């Protein structure tokens, strides 16, 4: 699930950058992606699973923080970084998040990460840098770098929070609550949504906005929520590094862009790291016998769920 979510993110980065290049600034893109995703999810749940729209009261405070991190940290900061930096540089900085997740998890668990985990995370991050060829990305905007690092830290904090909710909460309910919180803020910040130039927006621009609503927001946030309830946070972080791999492979297939030896080596490193992150040695715990598969949409977060070996 985490890898599919990351794949959607890889497909959407270019869409977000194209929208910015064609007159829709980063703040508007971020506004529409969350508000639109919330509307789509609300309609779907109302029609098919209204019970999943009920959020347990004890979880609201944590989900409030997670929602703000998602909308302004991994949302606005991420898109701003994409507009201020070359996509390659922005993604390379953003995908330092596995290191942050590993540190956060080590602090919470009060123990050093296993050598396998440390090496795997470093290999994943190094692979990302090689995949996007960040060293050849051109000029660096300090504000863009700051936004990318904020996005990385926000993603790590977001994953940690939803993995340590105080009461059980279904994954889809987590996403619904976060989108509701983000929408309540983004309808007015940084400017009211009704001041948007709806009449002047072209068909391709609306299609691009729909793309970031679905590919960059609704699908990946939902899949990452499911994954975080089943896997330790650092594992999710490593699996998320397949996003730049998907981005460069997509550009190679659809746009005819060439893949150099450095990028191919990076792809191999990321895929090796993604495989290693799913092995028992990553958490230092024995593999547990598989349990019966839960009902789709009913996976729930429990306190400390990101420290469970294998989910």
C-alpha cells in the first residue's frame, strides 16, 4: 500500500509543477487538492460507508495536529518546494524523511535502531539522491530547501502521530478527519477559496487539479494511513522512497527522457532498500505468524502501532 501511494506521488509531482508554471500558484494548488479530496471522500463515505465518518472523541486532538501537518507541512511546504527548486532537488530533500522517522522511532522506543535498519534507511536515501541526480540539479533556493525539509519533517511527524493514536481508529476515518481539519483551514487560508478565478480556469487546468486531488492527495494519504497501521513508521518511510523512482521511470517511458547509469544504480538501491525494510531484521524482532486479513477499511490504529513488527 505504501509503495502504491508513493507511486501515485511520483506521478503527481510533475502535474503540480505544471499547474504552477501555468498560472495556478502553489497555495491554490494545495487549497484545491485537500478541499477537493475531502469533498470526494465525503460523498463516497456518505453513499457507501457513513459509519466511517464518525471520529472517536479521544483521537480528535492527535488528528487535529496530523491534519495541520498534512495540509501545511506535507501539503503546502511540499508544493512550494516543487515551485522554488528543480523537482529533482526538492524530492531528494523531501525524501530524507526516512532518517527523521528512524530517529523519532528510536527516541520513542528508547533504543538504538538495528544495524539493518540504519543501513537500509541510508541506502534508501542515497538511492533517492542518485535517482533524481540531485547533484546536477542547478541553482538552489534557500527558501525552497527550507520548505522541502519542513515537508520531510512533517511527513515523519504525521506518520508517527497516526501510528500512535490513543484509541483504535479505522484508516479511512483517520483520512476523513484529517481532510476535514485541512479543509476547515484551507477554505480561508491563505485566501478565501471563492476568490479563485473559476471562470478563467481552463479545462486542462481543471484536469490537473483533479489529478492532484486524486493522485497527490486522496489515494496516497489513504494508502499511507492503511500502511502505517500495519507497518512500523521507518518501514513506511523507506517504502515511500519509491516515489522518485516512479517519477523518473514515468518520464523515461512517456517523455522519452534518458536514464543514466547513476539513476539506474539509484533505482537498484531504492528497490533493495524497500525489500530489506520488509524483512524481520529491520525491526530486530522475530517474524510473527500471519493473522486473518481484516475487513477492508476497518484497519485501526492502536497506541504504539508503529512499533509492532510487521504491522
